[in-house]
C-alpha cells in the first residue's frame, strides 16, 4: 500500500477522524476542572459558569476560523504556516517559535504535575524518578508512528471524558433527586454565600482571564492537518466536536460543582482528596474514589503532555521545512515521525521540568507567564490571519472550505477584541501578573532573532514559505480515496 504523506512534508497521513477529535480534547482538557477550578471560583463565585460559556463562544469562533482555513490549506505547521502565508514571514516565524516555547513550558509543568500525583500512592518516591520516567514515556510515544500516538492519545482522552460525563450524570441526579440516602441539594448554593457574583463586576471581569485560558489548546487540532487521512473532512468535524465537548465539560462540570457544594468550599479545596469529583463520588458510593480520581488526573496530565509535545514537535518541523530552523529538524524517520524535532522539544520540556522542581517560586513563574502571554497572542494572530484570509478571497478558488465561521468577518473582529481584552486583563490578576512582564520581552527577543535567521535563509536559498505552502497544498489534494 502506498504511504500517504502530508503534502511533501514527509509526515504520514494516518490519523483517523476519531483520533483527531480526541487529540484536540487531550490538549485542551487538563487537570484544572477535576481539581475544582478554584481560582475562577474565588474571583466570580457561581457566575463562573456563565463565564465558561462566554469563553466557549470565543473558542468556538477560533475553532471554526481554523477549520475554515485549514480545510483549504492542510499544510504542515497548521496556523503557523497560515500566518506565514497571509501575514508574512516575520509573523509566521514569531508565532511558531513563541508558541513552541509556550508548549514546552506547558508540557514541563504537566510532567511535574503527573509526578506529584504519583506521590498519592508512593509519597516517599523522589520526584526526579517519575519526572524522568514520564519524560521518556511521552518522548517514546511521540517518536513512534503517528497512528500509534493517535491511538494511545484517543484512550488517554477517553478516560478524562468518561470521568467528566460520570461526574455530570451523578451530579445532576444528586442535585435534583438525591442519591444513596442523601436528599436532593437543589440549587440553593447558587445564591447563598454572597449570591451569584459575590465579588461584583470586578470579580467577573477578572475571572474572564481564567475561564478563557481554560480553552487554551483548542487550536491544537489545526496541527493535525498534515497527518489527517482526510483533512477537509476530519478537521472541521474535530473542530465542531471539540468545542461542543469542552462546552459540555466546563459549563456543565462547573455547574454541577457549584450546585453540589458551596463555592467557598470548592474554592478552598486543595489536592485530589478534596476535589469536588472525589466528594461526589464518595457520596454516590464509588469505591476508592480518591484513588480512582487520582488515576484520572494523572492520566489527564500525561494526556495533555503527550498532545502538547506532539504539537510542539510538528511546529519545529514546519519551521525547519521553511528554513526557519536547522534543516535536520525537518527529517522524518522510517515511521514518518520527525524524530529530531521530537527530541529537541523533549529536551526543552526536560529543562522546564527541572526549573519547575528546582525553582517553583521564582524562575518557573516567569516561564509560565511567558507561556500565558504567547498563548493568547497566538489566538490574536489566528483571528488576524482569518481576517486577511477572508479579504484575500480564501476558499473562493478551486478548493472550497468545508466549513465557514458564521458571521465573519464581524464575528472574527469581535472574538479578536475579546481575546485582546483578556490579554490586557492578565496584567491585573496576581496569578497571571508575569504574563506581560515575561511574555513581551520573550516575544520581542524572538522577533529580533528573525533578522539573523532570514539572512541565513537567503544565503541558503531556501524556497519561500508561500512556494512551500503552494507545493504542500497541491500535493495534499492528491490523496488516494
């Protein structure tokens, strides 16, 4: 059987529709929901449910804008390559390298979190042992054939989905019917303890940062285009599915949390054993609820690390294809995986994991601040790319988009303005206060490095990104049926 490659990138088109859908969930659904969304609750109380709904609307606009563009240009590099094509090489370069840095910090944090969760069973285990073991695990998985990676991530993400669905089901029954000898709790917790918005408008506005950032990772689905069996069908389907699922999980999940227990209790919950999930499963009578939930959050952390390492390696691979990174990083092995790009990204996550362990109160918050900043800037660039895509008549040629963002370009502008507001608000939230202080200098340094890279690139006579993109698009349409 002939190998189907991702438009001249060397990547294998082996990801199925179901795998892509779960991969997108794996990147966006982390451990925050399972542990109670404490920060958002502390700011906005029960009104946080509405704020998660607002964040879901913006994430929906992002997913549809990406699906529209990627179904026309299923290129390696996803939204980074799209920015290169429509906004210019400088923007494409900065977006991809800063987003890579954002992912590396995120993956390092998830690896450390997974290692800490392991202490639930083995509290005396030195932290460096599971950090090394989990780093090797996600690296090996990402070095395997993409079909192996996709199948493993499918089951990882399915565990998270099953846990949330059970929580919502049990919680709804407990709220309205009562369970296991406990009477129905009703909706009294929504208005007690200070009301729906105990900290007023200021709390609501600041909480928008937390509830919007929770949907970070929604954009990862675009990075699977070059390895999808049918990107024109799979990417729009996955985009729609991931938004609907995240909407269900975050909105319904937090609604159950604020219904089952007073929000001050949920806010103050620390650790897996005090998680609202564990509290509810104990009431229902699920045996060993704390241990079971710890296994779920451990899986959730590894799933997010696994997916984000995948996205990071594909981002570096696309940079190398365009001449913005050493050419060796574009090489793919016999399994059609970009091995050197995976190893570079794994080395980066190992460094951030060490920083997280050795300097959790100084250096790592700086890295996390830069990651938050570049993550939101990535959303802004995606919306800006979509505006130019529409203005340039994107999808009006021989290849039509499989889905369109309703109401665009007005929808795009509104979503872009909201994202900019959230980015500004990060400077006023203590937990995110380093976003601007660390993120702006980091992005500026990457932008300044472009001049050096561009000069080296011209000397090496690397094809222009738009030439690579056109070649990628034309070959991507020649897929076996």
